[in-house]
């Protein structure tokens, strides 16, 4: 192994076998550029490992506290443009609730914020900064999984961030309290929870010149929910959105000639609903004397009935009686009902009988309908996935959302027939479908914003038209798997752990390869380690991880992938690495209900436990938690009765404030050891890295196995860096690893930003792997400023490849991995320098 001079000197001073590296890290404060200049002038000696100590200690760069924010008051106009629009998150993957946008010129209301909402809005250019209120129809991961990411984005907009009101049933406060451990500046979240109304009328939440939004809660008897392992969804909400009436036209001639009111301020008062005295007669003039008949404001209902038990409550809700057409002259006309209920509920005779009561309303079925599963909602990333699959199907298997046979084998579409005259107008929702509310002349359905359908053949036709040579490149890649003389490389180059390796041994599936926040093309961090029949592991679990599993494996395949999860390891508390965890755990609990199984083991930073413990009051997660510090080399040694200490975070070290060794939870650690043995893993060792308080990387090492002649050979060794600056701990942990997955957030020219944010550049990540003698390096966690492919220099990437979402690297294919890198540049030849300005600005704010 060849090391650069400075690193070689460092290694000579450190006892590698018995303790971690000594850490000659050079910390810098927010004034780092000045310190860097000093180093250039020779007044300060530079170190090979530099980092931002303030960030590592848990402080942001400005250190300024946020104010208790309130939205600025805006003048509202009842004659505003208004519509309700279906935001189709989860329509294709069935992993989360769809959202609904209630749009006004000066106000925005979002109903439900499931995982993927922010990514969806980014792709379709829906401005999240305009959102004033978020309403949850239930408090659970299905409806609120995207809320942490949304709140963090709003907190990062502008110097002070933006405030938002979050409304939901009484469990909402539990959710917000749970999120406080990783959402800074919680003052910008104004929680508004409510319970059942004490009167027959709905509970009024918002009432202004433009709209009145009320809530009707549905809570089935507790005994009817006892068999469910989930605590969520016990209370669901029907939201009633009533737009203000539009006053009739002011009759100028009548006011002047009949009632003797002269032009002036009195005209304005009459139009605002005030009575005035006539200028020429001794009478009082009322608005009704001079105003035409008002136009009733449209009414929209949003209904979420997750179970049949909720339907029974819906039918008996007194608060809805005034909205039924049979209420007579006093009844209100409901123009549109958006059903968020699943198709298994909306197809029931009981629910359909309730729908028939609104025979003149437009019904939009926005639950999980079969029709919506045929085409991907996130088209930009789907297009990239299909192109990569054409180029190299070995590393990019066909995405789970194509071909359409996944649809026919799934749930039966039970959408009520459009021809049912008793039911009125009923359609399945489509992505971005609108129901126009104002102007009144355009009241009704608007399909103009619905994107065209995207199919795999369309994508491939586009690809072959744009890059005709890609067909030849695909054939060249196929040749990489045809072994001349039976081998692709000499036996001396191939690690012994890969000798006669089976394809069902291990596969690395990169579910999310972007940083900070989801983008059109890359989701946030998640790595699925498929151990096939033995089980699986998950390293990090950013928002949308479940959706990515659905896109990789299909609906049924993703359920199986979640079922066999045994351990989930989280690197640090930043939301882009764990915001999808609750959704995965809740689904696993549901899928394994009634089946003998063990709880999933979650290994993560201590503050994550506070979130999970609080969240379990809402939704059963069926998990056992271990602090990352309980899975370090020292902690494992204590389990075996030994003792091993390391100086990285010892008293007096630069990182002392970041880490304090806890009491090792030996019973939980013993359970983890048992689970690892069952899945064929010998070691799972966390090691501290330099990013933020309690940030870790991890080593996963397979057990020894027998080769073809019966000799024992070592198992593969995989290392994941998490988010980090280059540091000796990564080098030591990666010694002779089979594969190192290392973050490479920034290109080499952005070293200052990498230092300020405690991330790595591309070359720094490669140097870490090369210094440790790693066989293969996979770069991931790219800044969202590189929307499709990061800036790379192939000159030093002989054993390296870059990651893409849904990339699947089988351990048997590692020897081929670096050879496909040049072909990526062909595929993205016209987009190598493309940057998304909006994504850069938001990423820097976060």
C-alpha cells in the first residue's frame, strides 16, 4: 500500500491494532478563510485533516438565534383566483398519502404532508415558501412523513426563516414535540391541535375574508381498533373549506336616482355591507337595496376515512348534516369532495351510500387507486432511472414502476363507476388535477396542468434520438461481463474474499445519493444491504426511503424488503439521514402483524432515541434502540470482557465536547450480536467521524466462508463513512476494505465549502480509500447543485465509481464497477456542468 508522505508520518505515530488514530485535526472557526490565508503565508502549519469545530460542536455558522416568527399580515381579496389541486405524492408507489393544495393569490394551504412532498413540489415548481398552513387529516407517518423536511426547508428560507401553522387532531402536539430534537428554531412552528367539537357545528380553524376552514373529527370506538398494532389513525378529520360569498353587482343608477345616495364614500360602505343615510331622502339605504344577489361561495370537503370504523362515524356525524342536499333551503351546496380514503374503503357499500348523498357534487378519488399506479409521479428521476437501465441493466435493474404488470397484479381497482347516476360525477384523481373555485365562471374541473403520461418506450426513444451512440456503448458494457479466459482480472488483484463469491451473498442498493434535501434527480441518503435469504440491513433512512424501495423492487417486492429488515443503522441526527425511519418501522410492524418475529434493531445517535420514544406514542414502531456509541470497537470489546480505549474523543482532545462514552447496554448489544450472526455478519462497528455532534461511520464485515476447495477465507468488508471531513478514523476503519462508500458532497474546487460544512470533496474521499488500500470506492451524498452527475476527474478514479439512485451493486460485480464510469459521462455528456440555482441557494441556507 502506498501512502502520501504526510499520512505515512501520521500512521507511524499511531498504534493501529489496539486503538484508534491520534487525531491531529486542525479546527477552524467561522473565520476560517483568515486562518487559511495565514497558513499560505507560512505563519501556521497546515494539517492534512482540517474541519469546522463550531459545526462539529453543534453550532451553526452564524450563531444567531431565530426570532419567534409570525407570518406578515397580507391584505386579502375575496375575488382572488382559487382552486384545489391534487398533489399526487404516493399515487404510484402507494407509500404515502396524497396531498391537496388549496390555492389563493395571497394564501396557500396544504392538506397532508407525506414523504416526497418536498421533492414533488421541487419538480413541479410549487413554491413552498408561500405555504401559510399545513393541515393533517391524521397524525401518522403516512400523512406527516414529509413534515420534518418541509419545516426545515421553511426554516432555511431567508435570514430569519418562515413560520408556518400546523393543524391536526389532538395527537399533533406529540409529533411536534418528537421532532424538536432535530428541528432547530422550533419557534417557527405554530402547532394548532383540536379535538371533537362540543357543539353540532364543525370546529372553525381559519376564518378570514377569503375562506373559512373547519374540522370534523372522526374517532371510532377504541374497542374496534384493539386488534391493530398501529396506534395511528384513531382520529381522522374531515376538513370543510367554504369560500366567502361574492357580493352582487352594485347598481349605481339605482343608488343615485332611486335612493338619493350621491357618489362618494357611502358607495364603498354599501358595497362593504354597511347601511347609510340617503343624501336626498329621509331614509336609511341598506346594501340589499342597491346590490344584486350575492354568489354563494364554493364549498370543498376533504374526507379521510382510513377504516370501515371511521365510515360509521362519518355517517353519524351531526356536523355534516347542514351540508347534505336534503337539508332543504338551509342546506349548503358542496361543489367538490376530495376523498383521501383508500380504495378498500371507498368501494364499500356503506361509504358509497354516503357518497350518494352528495349526488350533485364532483367526487375526486385521491386515495390509492389502481389507475394511478401505472405511471411514475416523479418523472425526472424516473427518466434517469430508465436511461441508466438501458445503458447498464447489470447495475441498474428495471425499476419497479415499469412494466405495468405490477398494476394488474396489485389491488383491484374499486373506483365507483362514472356511469352511476345516483352517485353523481366521480373520477379518479390524477397528478396536478385542479378543481377551479374562482373565478366563478370557470367553476369545475381543470385538467390543463396534468402532465403527459411517461412510459419506458418513450424514454428510450428519446435517448436513442438524442445520443445514437448509446446503443453501441450498451453493447460495450455487456462485454465487461464476458470473462476472457475465465477471469476479468488477475487473481493477485482480486481480494480473497471475492473468490468464487455467489450472487446471492450481498448486494448494495443505493436508494438515495443526494445531500441536504431531496431533488428532482436524487433522493436523500439511504443504503439497503440485501443479504438475500438471510435478511437485510439499512444504512441511513432519509425521507422517501420507502418510496425508493417501491421504485426499485415494485410494490410487493418492497414489502418483502421491509419485512426482512433486521437492523437499521443511522449515522447522525440530521433529518436527511433519518426522516424516513418512522415510516419504514411502522410499515414493518404492520406487515409482520400476527407473524412471529423480533423487533428491528435501530442503531443511531442518542438524540434519535428521544425522537423514536416520543413518536411511539403515536404509532407502533416495534423496535429496539442501541446508541452508536454502544457499537464501537471499545463497546464490543467490553462485551467480550476486554477493554480497549481510544483517544479520539478523550479529555483534552479537539472533539471532547462532541462525544461522551455512555454505559454500554450489554443486553441489547448481545441481541444485536445474535441478529448479526443470523444474517451472516461478523462485525458491525460504529466509529466516530467529524461532521456534527455524535456523527458516525460504520464497518460491516461478513463472516468467514469456505472457498471452492474447502479453505476458510475472510468475508467481505464494507465501510460507510456517513457525513464527514477526511479524518484518520475513516482511514483506519477502511483498512483493506472490499468497498468503501464515502460521501463526496463537493467538487474539488469547493474545498472552502467542504471545510465550512464538514463535508468531503471528491478527491478527498478517493484519497481516504486509496490510503487505506480499499478495493473499490463508491462516491455518494452529492450536493444538489449537481442535479444529474457531479463534477469528476477520472485521472485518479481507477478503482472508483459514482453512485446514482436505485443503483444496485452486487458483490460479485465489484471487479467491473469502475469500468462503467466513462459510460456515465457519455450518457450525461450534455449535462456535466448543469447546476440548479434554486437548489444551490436552498442547500446553502440549510
